[in-house]
C-alpha cells in the first residue's frame, strides 16, 4: 500500500516517535510510506522513511496514496479536503479539547473530530470521550514499544543504588504532565532525611521557575531518542505524575523495559498496566508519590519484583501487533 502520515512537525515528542515507529514498521513490511510535514528539520530521532516537507497541506502538496493518516487535529480537515487518498484516518493520541494549551482552538478541534472518517485511538480510555459525540468508527490501537532497545545492561541487579536516583520526564511548562507534583515528591523525600538524586529529562531547557521548585542533580535537554535507554539505565525509580487528560505517554513503558520501577498516577490511560507492575497514586498527590517511592527504596525485594515484572510487561507491548492491526484497517474495502 501507499501510505502517507501527515504531521505538523517532527519536533521532539513522544507522539511523533509513535508515528515514526508506525511508519517505519509498515515500511519494513514492504509498504511505500512517506511522512508529510511542514517542519522536518529535526534530528533527535532516526527517521528511516521518506520525509516530504511542504508549506501547507492541500491537494497540490499531499501525495496521492491508498491511505492518508492525519496525526493531529490541525492536519485532519486539510487532509480530508484534499481528497488525495482512497482512505483517510485520524490518529488520536489524546483528546485535545480539555488541554489548557489548546483550549483556545476548541472550534478547530471540534471541526476536526466531526469529520466522518475512522479514528485510530492510542488508548481505550478515549472511547467514552468520543463515542456518541463524534462520528466513527473508532479503532483502539495498543501502545507499543521496542523493549529490546531499552533492555538494561544489568538485568539481575537486585536493589537500588545508594544514593538512589529518581527520574522525571517531561516539560515543566506542560500542566498535564504534572512535573511540579513530582518535584514536590522529591522535596518531601529530602525533607524526611533521605539522600536521593533527581535526574530530569525534557524537550525544553531548564527554567528558573522549575529551578526554584527544586534544582535537579542532572538535567538532560532534548536528548536524542537513541540516548534515552542509557538515561533510564541511570535511574532507580521513575516518577510519572500525569493528570487525567494525558494520553498514554511512552516514558512509563520505556522505564519498565529498562528495568526501572515506576510510580505513576491512577489515571484512565494507565489502566491497562497491571497492578503488580507499577505503583499508583492519586493525580496531584505528591505525598503519595513520595510514600510509594520510599517504599520501593526501602524494600529491596519489592523493588526487584517490580523490576522483573515491569520488564515482562513491557515486552508484551509489541509493535508487531499494532502493525497487524494497521494493515488490516488500511486494507479494508480496497481492491
């Protein structure tokens, strides 16, 4: 099949990484795949498929194809109006309407979701938000990860380091990421007399506003995707404090694959993760996050159990099952 994924930008983000992995996987299966974007000048991620940079998305710039996949709400209406593919899909990695940074574009978001095209959802928690409100059909794609790429160099390690290293991924400036909650959790651990190190990774530089909340011991800005496994390998626990409107971000899965126990929030998108693989706390509960992190650090047996179980769970999030599903959906009703 000829397949075009349409993205606003290839800038550093988990959502872009997911799209590129889908596209690369489909290319490896013999399909003719291209990424069409208005901003392709980013080198943080190896992109093993053709990239076609265009000034706008319309009938003159979008390639004729069997399938077009619009990957964010601003791309949906232009792709539909261009009518350059036999089948058009809207790939939704999170419903944007509740997000503070996109709420001012609510009318544009609504218009995108009103398009009568199939929606590919990255998590089942999106179904009740969209079904009955917008036309479908809706297809849930499981999240995927290349667990082999994140496998730790010391899979038999049985306890945290001394002093332990806590990791937090995501931009402080994105409210739904809840980074401030994780910073408060680390501060509470330190106030309780614990010697812990904080390692941060973000697509954005460290700001004075974040530094005032708790300066990290190490701050990694815009790490290339190939460097992230080593970053995770330097951690003992990942704190992931997302709020409810978040989709299914990759860091918890990447950390589990890297052998790093995870403390995350009890939000709908994380429901598929087994209870024996992660620790859950209420969204916004810095004290709960600190308590669960302390428990992992104080109980080596529990830490080792979570580590082993996490690696097992991560291996089940195979890209092949996603590609099987995409091929089946993309080939429906095509001669």
